[in-house]
C-alpha cells in the first residue's frame, strides 16, 4: 500500500530546486539526530545544507515545518502497510515498525517535537498534518478493508480503534514508564481486534 506524502505547506517564490530540497531535508534530519530539535535552527540547517536562510523560508514557513517534513522523509517507512489479507498481521507489522523506530534516536526526536508542539501551535499543526494524519489515513483504509472482508464489525468507530492502537505507543514514548517490545504490539492488536471482531471466537 503506497505511503502518502505529508500535507504540504504553502509555497512562495520560484519552484523548488530538487538538489536544494534534498540537501535541506537531509541536513535537518541529520541535525535532529545528532543534536536534537532545539539545536536544529534555521541557521544551522542553512549552514549544513549550504543554502541561504532565505531559500529555506521560501519553501517552509517555519523551522517546525521543515523539521516535520525532514522527519517524515527519513522515517516514512514506518507508515507502510502490506496487504496480506490478515488485518491482525498487517496492523502488527506496521505497529512493530513504529515501535522499533521509536526505540532509537527517532523516538527521542519525536518526544522533543511533541513537547515543543504544546507551546507552538504552528508546529502542532505541522505534526498533525505531516506525521499523524498520513498514518491515520492509511490505517483507516486498512480497517475499512477489514470491514469489507467481514473481519471487523461494520458498526465500529474507526477513529476510536486507531486511538486505541496508537495512543499507548505515544504514551510509553513520552512517559517512559515502560519500554517498547514485541509483546506490546501483539497485546494492543489482540485486545483491540477482539473487541471489534465480526466473529469474536476467531479474534
């Protein structure tokens, strides 16, 4: 299943240069991994990418916007689904990719972005539009397909199912009260699907 691009931000000026765009996004992702979001300033990005600050602001309205685009570009594979016909297996595989990614530096960066987003409405919007929503859009398609196949009851609230699947992962990421492991993924998918299965005896 193809991963969608994040929602774009309004662009001004001349069309993007592919070379400059790649350099900016790679520089931003590298800086966040090496030094954290706080140190990933427009000045630092421009210096690392060998472009001017004007070039960055021409294509992204804020530092948060370029940060989310860079994060999505580097870790977008965590959104991918493979349609095997088994909704439990497909959800588990996708969730496991996310959990495995969050066990590394990407998890620390996401925690920083979420924290900063509580004080920055523009970053919060970029995070929702550029990271959260693409995942929910893909997951909703998987769940609707499972409904069509008779694996999930047609009366379920898809938005609620997605909250139940993903919220515990972000809770553990932010609160760090327990770690991530494969058993977490299996229990999340099993618990949620058991409650919404069209045939609970087979959930």
